[in-house]
C-alpha cells in the first residue's frame, strides 16, 4: 500500500510550482483507475446527484448518498487523497454541532481524508470548528451549486472590482480559518490568478483559467460520458459514450442473432468432469 497524499504534500506542490490535478470519482472501479495513474486528489463530488442519480441539481443529494459513494471510492484507492463533498443542508454556520456531526460521519463512515464545503466568509466558523476537531477542510467559492437559487443560476462569479474584492476577502478568511485548499469555480481568470498568488494554500480551478495551482474536472465530462450540452470549462479526453453505445449495440445484435454465447463462452459437462 502506497503513502497517501497529504495536505502538506499539496502545499509543497504549490510552493514548488507543481500543478495539481483533481478529478471527481464516484465508484470503486473508476477510483482504482484514477489512483493507478497517480492523480493526487479524488473528489467524491455532490455532482453525483446529477451524473449518477439523474437529478437536475446537487440539492437532492443526501449525506447517506455521499457516504455510500465515498466508501466505494476509498476502497479503490491507496495513494490519492479522497475528499468528499458535504451535501446541501448538512452543515451550517448557525449550527456548528450539526456541521461537526456531518463531517465526522463523512470521514468515519465514508473513509475520506478530507471534506469540502461551499461558501465564503460566512463559512469560516464551520471551517474553524472542523479543523479544530482534526478534520481537514477544502473550501469552495465562486459559483457554489448548493446556493444556485441564491446566486441566480449557473453564471460566472466575481465579475467587477467590488465582487472580485469580496471573493478575494472570502478566500483569505477561509484560509485563516484553516482551509488547506480552495476550489475556485467559474471565476474570471485574472481574479483567480490574483487569489492564487495571494493565498499560501493551493487553489483548484474549474472554469477559473490556467493560473490556479490545480484543476478539477468531472469524470463524466472528461470521459465523454455526458449526454447533451457540456460546460464550457470541460474538456473531453475520450468519447466513451460512443464506445459503450457501440459495444451494447453489438451485444444486442449477437444475442438476437444467436451468435453469443459461442462454444468458447460455454461449459461442457464432460469437459468439467475430466478436470
């Protein structure tokens, strides 16, 4: 078993100028593959609500769902840091005992290394409480899908000087509270660069330009599995939907035609008795 990536390893990577790759993952088989190629951080994202369960947003995701998927991912890894999203409604700055209980379950039952929470300066007490209890916390600012009804849809955040200063202040506040890294989602590239330069912790961008300390993508977008419109910030490195569709169609044709299974896929009683 290899040594898992730690929060200290990530900080060293930032200081050395080494870019950090993070990828979402939701199951054991995919996690094994991601871990084997050496990606340092796997995020069990609440995006699983959409890509794995067919919901229209992350707001339907429960803590039990996150723990279920986190267990599978954790069992499939030996080297990657596993970070799990705390889902909508499972943490709050006005209910720190709830937040701590949620995070403890996510770590103890889900097997993750760290948790990720969404929100700016108002989430500093949550970050501080969890870190003081020994739970590493990754922050997430900019476009925060759990607050989609408050921010008015899926749109770039931090546009304009005033909004940009608020995001920078939020990032610094969360760092001071103890966050070990910060996701910047759908933030103007120049602002993301400035935040990355002014923080001592790594920034992980998604739709935030190339100057962040690292990048994160959704597994299904990366593999070309997403059906329909892909986000502008996503890049498909394969077209597995076409490959899988072709394999399923070929299987259907073989079964319908009676050509599968063949003799090489079947067991003969006399052959088994001879063994």
